[in-house]
C-alpha cells in the first residue's frame, strides 16, 4: 500500500517545524533499531530521510521568500 506524499505547500510553517521534529526523532529511533536488529522494511529509512529533506527545503524556501519581501 503506497503512502501519499505530504503536500508541504498546504501546511503552515509551524506544522512543518513540528512534523520535522517528530520525523527526525522517529528517524533516529528507526536508524538505531536497524543497527541492533534488521527492520522489516528498510526502505522506510530512505522514505523518512527524504521527507525530512523535503521539509527542510520547504522551510528554507519560505525563509528566503520572507527575506526578499
């Protein structure tokens, strides 16, 4: 079952920051668990890492837009 991508444009900056903190903590836990015992689906690490990168990119874009205006 495919998980739909999170649309960053629809979220507020505060929601993105909260989700970023939550996902970063979750990624750290998964990464540690993967070292100790293999995960059922190691592709979740890649998906989560890329989602974190998307959130950071969206925050950076919003910050630069705010500085320009």
